[in-house]
């Protein structure tokens, strides 16, 4: 590739885009259909027009910039990510994928002219679910799987209805009977890792092979609240004792399975939660993730049986509610192989890995051949103003994307 400084250009554009929604705490808060969101999309629209892209919105506000193909006009290679943020987020999550796509398309156009297939970069309307209790609104509308009835009665944290917010921003529901796009032949998303693996291993690029599956549970243990001084240990039905034994067992079993299985107990609540009362109820959550469904199922069945046995021994009742069961999502092996070949050809320092977090790509992959690229996150920090990626690593990620898009669209 030429001596063009991809990292410096990426940093400059990320700081520019980060001004839209910049908040008083030093981060970025850019929620779906808010004025800051609208301003960001309009700024990206104008920037892509200046670069000579063919620019358009879909009905719900996904923004596309396109290089028209010269031969295979009914085939499109798509890249990009989401433009919305969490509250007080950073400069990189989501918007790096948009900026990387814009820089990659501009570079390809200048170096090689028009592609054989259409190449598009998309600034997706929403992924985070930060304003309304609905995630992946952008990609689900691209695929035609968003359901109007799921959002019609939703309101945000200020009581503003979803429909009102959407219409005020100038958008509407997808037209009834609108044909689902059949031209998408590949999707490549570039993203910050939001973890510490690449930085720890001193790798600049991660090529994702799987996005993990997730199972989430709420476990409620019911014992008997009683006086802390007058209830002998042998007579107690102590909910927190059973819960703590269960949590320790979960962690021990997880470590025995080894990587890439992870399990997290992120929330614990006690009732009555008083210093001198034996807890009568304990509630805790479990988040378990793995790249293979069969292992995830085996693990969760094993810990469920162990928790039930502990409850029986403790003389307490247990209710285990699995409220999320998301399958692992493999990336397309053909596109992964293309990216790997390009990384080797261009001397990029890469690692094959999986994603422990969810992304737009997990929704896209069942419908369109999909791959993901990661760049390091300093100390694994994300969803924070402290989110940071070195300029060099940003540039290496864009180079990997350029190589992939060239192979997919120009050959």
C-alpha cells in the first residue's frame, strides 16, 4: 500500500465526528433520533458527498455512501458500523467502523478507480439500545427483520414515544411490502475489541472467527428469614449461604472448562439485607458465553444441576430462569480467509480470535456472508470517555479493511 497515513487520518475524523454529541463529562452521548444523532448523520452525509460517493438514507435513517460498480451492478459489498453511542461513551465504539469504511472507500477509489461490484459504507442508525429498550434497530431494518409492533408503544427515558422521535428526526417505518435487499454479497465490520487480548499479545489486528453465544439467567433462592442471634446454625434456611456456595461452584466449574468459556455473576440482591437477620431470599444473575453452542449448553446444564443439589442440601427453594439464549455466530470462512491472506500479504501483525461481545455482525451473519476485524482497546476499556486505540493500530485496521474490500469488490 502507499505511504498514506491511515492512522492519522482516522484519528482526525474520529475527533471530528466525536464533536457531535460531545457531553459535559468528556465523553460522547449520541442517542437514536436525538438532535446530536441527526447532526452526526448529516455531517457524515456531507463528507461522503464531498468525496464523490453516491449517498442516501433508508426510511429509518441508516446512511449509505456508495462507489458504483462497473460490471456487477446487482452485487454490493458492505462495510460500516453504528453511529449511536452509550451514555458518556468514547470516540471509537461503532464510529471507528464508519470512519474506517469511508477512508477505505476513498483510498480504493483514488488508487484503483471504480470497483467491479458496488462498495458501500453504512452509518447504521442504532445498535446500543441506549435511548429505547431495543437494540440493533439499524441492521435489523437493513435485513427487513425489524418488527414495527415491537417499538410502536416504546418511550424513552424522557417519556418521548419512539414513533414521535423518529418522525421528528425526519424518518419513518419501512414501507409495507418493501423488498428486502438481495444485492448484499458480503459485510465486513471493523470495530475496537472492547477487551484486552490484542493489547496484551501486542497484536494490531484481530480477525474474528466466531461471535460467542450467550445464556443469561436469574436465580432466586428462597429460604427463611430469622433472627441472627437466636437461630442456631443447624436450624437455618440461609438463602445467601446457598447462593454463595452456588456462585463459588459456578466459578470453579468455569475454570475447569477453560478458555474460551466465561461466566459472570454480575448482580446479587438479598432480602431483607439487614445486618442482624438471616437472609430469607437471595437473587443473583449468571451470564455465560462460549463460541460453541454444545459446550455452552453442557456447561449451563451442569451448573444448573449443581445449584439444585446445593439448594436441596441447604433446605431452600431455588428458581432458575434462563431469559436469554443466543446462539454463537460463526463468521464466513471464505471472507475470513481473504482477510487473513491480505494481512499476511501486507505484513500486518494479526491474531485469529473470537468476539466475546455482541455486534451488528451477529445479526447480519445469518443472512449475509460476514466477517469482523478488531483493533486493540487500551486496557480493554470501552463504553467510556477513556476508550482509546493507538493511531498505529487504527491505521493497521483500516489497511486490513482496504485489502479485504479490494479482494471482494475489485476482483
